[in-house]
């Protein structure tokens, strides 16, 4: 079992709330983490048909059989159980009594907010971070690390990532996609998924995206929501602040796991990835996801955006928490080009001119191995991205 950074946050939430929910993609390690953290809790999986049927047909009896609480897995399979759980924990609000896991973000969030508001502590567990892999001495070089991604099973069992992701995608499309949304044309959805991978790190043009996938714009919008709800991809919103600029308003698309992204792009070896025309976009998506993991693993949610104006100034990521802001430039090369700092310098000048009272700093993450400081810019090698003190961490 991998040591997970989120465990300390999970224990903290369990001391504060009667219910703790750990959400995240399938196979990210939620069950393993929860069972290891709460070994004395009985375990019930709502993936099992008989357990699921019992919870649906007799929810009060199901909960009454667990007087001291339990770890209940994949709770999105019986969302109505949460309404009965509300009464149970109101009657006996012992901290950390029930630990739930779920792999459908939006559906769970809506149900939890309606049924368990104020009673549940929320955590999100994404696949293994670069920091967690380094802690277990599982890092490869930059391209091998990105190709393998962060799903624990690949590293635990030493499985070829192409073989593992083949089954993962098939199961995801056949089960999760049908469950989240009634997608009847699964072949079209698989095409859409591959097209989404080819657009990682790019602005989302829904009309063009839909035309390329052969589906309508409303369908494109729904299917993007499916990718987000199941922790496959996410939309990075544009930065909007009073900087006196005409800004691009479309979001960017990024993938949560680089291994899955590479599989969908038919990249099978580190050497293929190193030479791939999309390697810069893949590296950018990986860095953005790793910074997002750093926040989630600390139990925090920062404002993560990107900046692009109509004059061509672009910043790959802007991380903010409170009055602390950091602009991040991302370069996949092992050498930092001399012009790599121009955008960061221009964005720093814009921030200084607005006098917003924001504490501003800059960072450049690249595919090399040397950490250094260039004036006010922290130059970070790829393997340090999870350890940097980003705003609020």
C-alpha cells in the first residue's frame, strides 16, 4: 500500500464530522485508504449487487445493522441512502462514525449538499501524485513518470500501463458513462473521449469539438460534464481580474491523469512521448493536475485559472488563495529557453500596475533537473512541482 498524503486530512475530518466522504476516480485508492485508516469500521461495498439491493430495499435496516458506523464504498450507487443517513447521524452524531467513498463528483456533491449539509467532511483523492511516487522511490524519468500516470494498481502490480488502461477505459465507458448519463451511442462517446485527449491543454471550442466528434453542441456540453463528473478531465477557467485587458473567455481542457491521457493518444513508450508533437500540451496538463493534487491532498481548494489576452500574452496557470497569487509558466524542455520569462515578467507588471494589494510571485516548471532562482521567479524541476509552497500551502 502506498502512503497517501491525504490520510492526515481524512483523520482530521473524521474528528470534526460524523460523516466523511472521500470522492475521486475509480481505482485511485479510496477504498484502500479508508479501510487502512479506519480498520475497526465494518466495510460494505455498494458495488456488490446483494449489498446494493439491501441498501435500496431496506435502508433503515441496512444502517441499523451498523450501529457504530462503517466504511461504505461507492455510495453513488444508492444515493437515496444519504437521506436516511441524515436521520441516523442526527440521532447519534459521533465524529467519524460513517466513512463514505464515491466516484461521481457532481452527482455526489448535489446529493450530499441536499441530505448531509453541515454533517459531512469532504475529501478528494486523485491518483498518486509525483510527491507520493517519489516518497516510495517509484519515480522514473520525466517521460516515464508521465506515461505511467498515478493509478496505484499500475505501480503496485507492475502492469504495463497500456494493458491496464485498456480494461479501465472499457469498464469506464460501459458502466460509469451509462450510469452518469444515458449515453446510448458508446462508439461515438469513445471517439469523443479520444478527441478530448487530443485537445488537452487547448481552449475548448464546443461547436468545433462537436462537429469533429459528429455530435451536437448540447451533446458536447453534456459529455464534457460526464468527463468532469467521473474525474477524467476538467475545465480550467480563464483568469478574470481588473487588469485592464481584453481577455479570452473560453476555458482550457486538462486531464486528471497523464497515463490515461497518453493511452488515449496511443502513446505506449516514454520515447514515443518524448518525440510526440503534443508532448508540450501533455506536460502542461500533467503539471496543472499535479498542482491541483497538492491542494486536494492538503484539504484545500485554491482558485486555479489560466491567463490569455487578445494581444497574445499567456500564462499557463495562475494559482490563488486569498491575497496570495502565483503565476506559473510550464515548459517541457530540459533546458529553459531565454525567452521563457517574458510572459511572466509582463504579467507581473500588469499585477503591479493594478495595485490590488495581492502578494504576487512567479514560478516556471520545466522538464529539467536543476532548481534555481531567476530574480523573482522560482525555476522548478518537474519532480519538485508537488513540494513547492504554492499559495495557501
